[in-house]
């Protein structure tokens, strides 16, 4: 196994010298890649649906025909796709990232996926004299647009320090959590909190409506006390406006909760609260809300309360 040289790790990033690759230009990836381009970095992009990269291409990004071509053309490659099988395909297929990742280069997976897969990718990158970091993000579409994401990073510390300026163009809370997989484990901690918070917020709004209260006035009161949180401030107003467009889709959140529950079982611990919320979110998906934002849990709770047998 070839170990990356210290000289490779110490290479500094700059718009003049560092070529950026980006794979996945969905709701969040599009904005995040845009911030790097705004800072002067040249980007080579690939996404399964080329039309989703249209705006970036019109701004000067270069299109690649495969993840491998992105990696071959880049010093630092970012990936943000949907589900663990998508990550595995993007990295391990014949035309995947690892096939084109040159010595000393860095791949950064921003997708929320399993810690074991993150470790597998890092090990394969190391065999090629390269680096792979797992760096899942939190903050949704708003955080992506405003470059205010929280970024949780696992992997080689020196590689992390090398690319930290790039991550700083997309987020404001960037923490190296430990070895490969630690970023994903930290994201599971984040999602466990989000799951519990979201059901509390949505049930609170449902209660307010059914009690005949003016929900906006309720928010005015409870958002200034002990109940205040990001979800209450940012997503509760969307619920009240009937805006369930996805900053982060329910189906993706169900995926995250399943990963967390699987990891918990592997560690021999029980998470009954998360188990309950995950089951309600699965029901929300079955009711047709899977492509809506996570705050569409409110709609599912409303459906269930009106028809408990649904």
C-alpha cells in the first residue's frame, strides 16, 4: 500500500493552482459548487442529469462524461449524491472517482452515508497514494445557499488541513472529528437530534391549529423561550405557509435514520425515540410525501390524526 507523501499533503489550495471537481449538482450541491466558483476556482462537473448542471456550465464549469474524468482533471474532488449505493457507484465503478484519483489528490464525500463505506473509500484511496475524507453537512438548502453549513469531517488530519480553506467557502462550522468514518458517525448524532426536534415542532404546530390558536402568534412566543431551535425558526414558518419544497427530502432523511439505527444495532444500543420517528417518517413517505421537505412530516401527522388507519 503506497502512503501519500508529506509533500503531497502540504500542497496548499488556491484558485490559481487548484483544480476542483464536483459530482452531484442537486438542491445543495449546485449552491456549494457555485461558492467555489465565486471564489475563482475552475470546476469540472458531472451529474447524472446534465441539465441540473446547466447554470454552472453557463458560468464556465467544464462538463465531464464520468466521475473518473472528473477525478482525472482535478486536484480536489467533491461528491454529494443521494444514497449509499449511489456513493458506492460513483467511487467504485469502472469509471468511478477512485479509478481516476491521482497520487496526492483528495476526494471529499459530502453525502450522508454509512461510516463503514467512508472507511472503505478512504482505504482504497490510500492504496492509490491519495486521500478520501468523509465530510457530511448539515444546514439544508438554506445553509448551502448562504454558505453557512456545518461540516463534520473524518479522515487524514493533514489532508483535512490542506482542503479546509475550500470547506470554509461552504460552511462556518467545520470540525475534524477523527479518522475515516468519524464524520459520518457525527452526522448520525446530528440526524438523531433533528429527528426528535422535527417531530416536536410538527406536533406542536398541529396541536396549536387544533386548539384554535393563531399558530404564527404561538411561534412568536415559543421561539423566544426554551423551545427555540433552528427547526422552529426556519422550517415552522414554511409549514404555516404550506411551503413543503425540499431543502432536504423525506426519503433522504429516512435513509439517514436507517443508517443510524443500523449503526446503533451494530454497537449494541437501543434508540427507541429514533425508532418511533423513523417509523412515522416511513409512513409519511408511503402517504406520498417522500419527495417533500422533512418538515412535511406535519402533513403526515395531519393525515394520521384525521385517519388513524391510514
